[in-house]
């Protein structure tokens, strides 16, 4: 019988590995964008299919956006914002200091 390890436990173990931490940190912006898209859709109370219909695209395209498997254009982000009743804002913030591994 296979023993399943909870994701949090696995992450804590992997997070101690410098190579994993570097790779994870390199994807920080992608994770933040995916989280923002999912949050906007959830706050609007919409399904991926609902957003897709409003954007005149497919549910699979919305899934790729939310899954971080796409590099959306500004136009696509504006369309997603409009579909979810949100306003797109873009900002620059001071870079975080990378923790040493």
C-alpha cells in the first residue's frame, strides 16, 4: 500500500534544498499572477467557463492562464479583468532581498 505524503510536508522538505528554493523563487512572479487571476475570478463568483464566455475564449485557455502555463499579453489581462468585473493595475515594487540558501 502506498503512503501519501501531505503536500505541506513535502514542500517543507523540498524547501530546504537550495536548488529547489532557487527554482521556486524564479517562478515567484508567475505564482503571484496565477493567484491574482484565481482570486479575481473567485471574488466575482464565476467559474472558468463563465470567464471564458465573457472573454470569448475557451475554458481551457482560462485554465492555462490560472495555471501559470501561459504568458498573457496586457490585452489578455485587461480582458480577464473586465470579465471578472475588476480593474487591472500594474505596479513596480522594490525588489525583495533574496534569502541566502
